[in-house]
C-alpha cells in the first residue's frame, strides 16, 4: 500500500471473512472468530484497513510488547481491545500468529431497535488506542472467555426468534464487565496513571505560563493527549477515575486557577487576562469564571480590596 494512501474499507463481515481466508460467516451481521483459525495475516492484505463494524478482541498467549502510556508492561493474562466502526486498524506484521482467543465482530445494524444501539456509545473504551488495551487477571479472563463462548455457541446454533435477543444481551453483559475491569485497571495501575496526571499538570502549567496559549488558544484534550501519548478517551476516563472530573473540567480548573492568580497579583484588565489565557472573546472567559466561582472576574478582584 502506498504511503499516504487512504485505508482500504472492509464494508461487511462477509468481506472480512473472505479476506482472512475464513469460512462464510454464520450470520451476515455478527461473527465470532477464533484467533487460532487465523494463523497468518494474508500477505496481500493492506497494511491499513477501515472496519465498518464493532470489534472486540480477547487475546491469550500474547507474546508481543504492550506499551501503556510511555512505559512497557509485562502481563501474563489476557488482553482485550475494542474498535468502533470507522476506526482504522493497522497491521505491519505478516508473520505466523501464535496467540489464541476470540474476535467478536458486530455490525451496527445488528443492534438496530435495541437500547444497546445508542447505549454502546457510553463505553469510552471503544475510542482507546490499542496500547491502552484491557489487561485481565486470570479470574477476569475466565469470565470474559465464558461470555465469548456463550456468544459463539448461540452464533453457531440454528437461528430462531430468540437468537438475536440472546446475543445482544450477552454482548451488553460483556461490555459491562469490560467497563468494570477498566475501572479496576485504573486503580491497579495507580503509579503509572498518577505519573500521567503529574505530567498533565506540568504540561498545563507550562502551556498557560508560556506564549503557546496566546498563539494557539485554549489547550484542547486532543493536544494534551497527543503530548502525553494516550488517546483522548483514555485521558478523560483516567482523570474521571482519579479526580472525579473529566479532562475538560480539569482544563477549566487550571485556567480558573491561573485567572485567579492574574486577577489578584496583576493590574491587567479582565480583557487582557482573557486574551492571555487563550480566549478569543472576554465574555466567554467571564462566563466560565462565574460558572466556576459564582463571582465575576471583577467581583473576585474587588474581594481582595
């Protein structure tokens, strides 16, 4: 595939099976594939593909390195990764695959008319990067593997009026367990996560103290996550777990902290402070300040007199 070329789109599960050399799927909108049935990625498969369906991986016996933030971690248990429709999957390894496990594939149309069709958006881990995979303990791996087996069993059974209901309910159960385990992971990897938080604090301070805020405007979650080498969704969920606040709330709190400093220690006007903090319009700054402190910037300054 040429450098800079658009990713190859895999529009259907049937096309995915064909490309991977797998038998025709049992259902056009859902599939359960065992990784041991994919011993090698086809040599002619594009390095960059766009999937039009949800994917959930459970990899066992994973031998590659897993990077978490800026550090590598060894973990003997299973690894789960999640992909939403429209995300690009990049493959650069055409060597023989040794890991086992399951690849659950769900077309969005399969969830049509079910609450999960909209509810699936609440699971932030579908926007995590691959290096933010879910690390499972032995007990957790057994639980997830059991659900995957139930889905596979239903998938391979004769389709009846209850098949779709059963599979959708099992998928939702799987995602709820994944949500629980990710929150556990934020706790068990506390040292690494607090390291990310410390770097975030330093990054925000340097951004707001320097010229970049005046050149580029307010710091975005995307910018911060790129510098910290994590995905925006992961950064937001990590902060929510550690501090109880989203990444956007964290950014706003740092801005208000800096604004209070300028209001109490300088003679700069409110407009000058707003521009110094990256706001295009002073009114936007004043609204944010009052929403956070219940005081206007002028009322806050006057409280020091």
